[in-house]
């Protein structure tokens, strides 16, 4: 079965939680998840983020749910890397 190793996501989130708290929430979802966040744009109420997540067997559904639970919305999957077995 193929496993997702890397995702680059376009995310819109409110200013709170901040990027550090947001990254920690996503990294806590799996053992060894590395999360890199780049703030692309800031307006009065929101931030547009590029969220890069790397790890063995990323669980996209769990990640998507964590994004929503932190008040953010997933706009698109900009890149994906999948390894087959």
C-alpha cells in the first residue's frame, strides 16, 4: 500500500492560535511528523500559510481534522509525495 510522506498545504487560519501552537498541534498527530510553516500573507483577521508536513505514513484525514479543529481551513493540497510498497 502507498503511504504519504510529504504534503504542502495552503491553509487560511485566524491569528490565534499562532503559527507555533498550530505547528505543534499538527506535529503531535504522528510519531516523527515534521511541520514547517511559512506565513505568506497577513490581513486584519487571518493569515495565509504554506504548511509543509513530512513523516512516515502521514494521515491526511487526521491532519485535515486538526486544521479544522484549530479554526483554520484547508484551501488546497499544493504538493504531495507518496511512496508505494
